[in-house]
C-alpha cells in the first residue's frame, strides 16, 4: 500500500482518510509512529514502551493501550480508596490533583486517564466554585467510568452530577424562575455547539431541568420545584424533563459532528479546521454506534489520517503532557505528585481548576514568556536527575493531621505491595539508559537521546550541534554523565519537544 499523502485536507476522500492504516515499505511502522501514538493516546512513553511498540506493531500496541496493562482494573480500587481519603482529609485541589497524577503514573491505564482529562476539559468544572474536593473526586470518577464507554449515559450522569449542579447554579433552577446556566452550556459546550439552537430552546430546556438539584452530596429531584408543563424544545413538544432534553439533544446530527470535531482537535490536529465531509463521515459512524466512544477513538487512532503528516506534531503539549511525558521518559527518581502538580500549575494547568466553563483553551495559549521559562526550568531539574518543587512555599501538599497521615501511609504501603511498583533505582535515569544501550561515541549518545525524546525527529543542523557539544572536551566519568544531562536539557527545550 502506498504512503498516505494528500496535498490538502479538502482533497481527502473521507472513507480513505478514516480507513485503517497499514504499514508499508514506503511508510513503515517505526519509532516515529510509535512515539506519535503514545503522545496522543497517553502522556508519553518510556524507552521500554517504545521498544515494545516497535516490536508488537500498531494494531497490538493500540489494543494494549485501549485495554490497559494486565491487572490495571484490579489495582485501581486501591488508588480509588486513596483518592477518597485524599478528598475527605485534604479539601484542596492541589492535593486531589496530586492524587490524579499518581493514578496516571501508577494506575496502568494511561489511555483511560488521557480521556478522563479530555472529558474533564469538555465538562469543565472548577473547585474554585464547587469548593468540595469530595464532589470533584466524584465527578472525576464519573468521567473515568464513562471515558471509553457511551456518551449518552455520560451526558445524563453529568447533568445530574452534584459538582456540575453547583458549578452552574442548578439549585436555583425552580418552577416559575428557571435558571438558564446549565441549559445553555449543555447545548453550547457539551453537545451541539453554537448556532444549533435558539434562545427559545435555552428557555424551554431550563424549564425541563427545574428541580434538578443537589443536597451537596448527591443528585436530588425536587418534584415540587419542577415545571411539568408542555415545552417545545428543538422542534419537539411535550412535558419534557432533563432526561428528555438529553435524549432530544443526541437525536440531532449536530451533536455527533460537534463531538467528532473536539476529538479531531485532541487526537489529530489543533492547527487545522477539518472540512465538513471529513467530519460527517466519522460523525455518521458515531451516531449509528449510539455514541460509542471507544469505537470512535479506535477508528481515529488507527486511521490513515492519524498516521500522516496532517496529524504528526500538530498539537502543542499541555503542561500535563509536557511534565508527565518527561517523567515517563527520564525520571531518575520516583516523582512526588506534589512537585509535579506544582510545575503544571506554574505552566498554566491546575487539575480540577479549569479557568472557566469553556475549559483550557490549549494550543498556543500554553506558550508565553512565563510558561516557556517554566518549561525550561522543569527540563533542567528533571534532566539533572531531580524533580524539585517549582515553588516550595506554595506548591507542596497541605499537611495532614497525624491520623490522616497514618491512614494515607497505610494505603500507600498497600499500593506498593499490591502493585509491585518499581524501586526508585529502576526509574529511567538518562545516564543509566545511555550506558545500558552501550552509547559511548558522541554520535551514538546523541542518536539515543534524540530517539528517546523525539523519536529521531530533529533537523541535521541541530543534530550536528548536539554532537559537537557531546564531543567537546572529550568528557569522561562524572563529567560525561553531566554532559548527557546537558544534552537532555537541550533537547527538551527544542520547539519539536513542545509538540505532541
């Protein structure tokens, strides 16, 4: 099969674009495409991840990512218990964010966590207004439970989620005085997109959601506060309630198109706007599958379009991707979730605290003078073999009481015992990796580090500069180890490394 190359998106045949990609002599399955798949479907890869992927091929690798590591579903209940304890003992978003980082790194199912983060940004809800870590944890569990499931029950559960109800003022939505906040956002941001509904639809949907409240722990339906009169919503008339609104929304073709476009941005490219025929072909499949999320992402991540230059490095890494991708590749120590959460926050992304109901805007908004400097500083600290806090006075987890500390220590001990976590020395220290791969000549050292961090994706001029730096002074022993770390830092601040 020839390589999939088309001059422009408008010229693509949608059926060919979304057809499964098969490696060929012209476009073989290599380290380049393995790294591409790991960056998009997860938060980055270790050297062993990349080697396994190249050996197993794209189909088996994607299946493993979709399913998670063996035992991932068995280890998660312990992490879940730790999350519940964190949310109840430490009512603070940084602490809960640190727990989620732990799940991403140790839970064994990074693909599911990547989609959990996608849905967190889609249904953007912030601790700043909800004010209860337990409710944010509960919502996070909702997104994880549905991450690879079906969008229909997810949208209904999100509509009843206590954190969402508080975030969009649903407790003030009552018969005779409807609050339109959730009715508007469920159409504009969660299902249809702007231009696919009217102000009258917002008003009628708000009436349908009256009485959908929370007692600050769970969903509560106030029957006496619900408007059970007839409503005309998106052309359908009846005594609709919130469940009817969700049903009617997902009957609209615009819903599948809207969601496919969001997945296109997340998994294919944020640099281009996909033409309507390309979106419609995938949206039709999504609708007819009754909004099967796993099926949709499998189609995208195995497609000829995904394994093409239209998708390759066409997204800027979010702080979560930048930080955790580096940890997966070259963390020389078991990282402190507190420190990692602090670095992400300094780069502009605090988990559980999106900036507004639209979520993090992403793309070029991630890069400005301050955040680029912070990325540089983080690259320096991780290349040095340490992950120190970005701001020790502000980023560390809040101190628990003695009773809380003891319970959490016991839970973490059970995690280490049950999950058989790697000892600290087994983390992928870059100097150790260079030595293990028998890289002594400057060209070999640079080639290995470029393969590890960029999967070979570097221009000839930059490669020559790195080789010259590696050879300068003929370093040996400790000075050679220091030079390896300097080279790693130089690679991590390159423009290519900022791209997913």
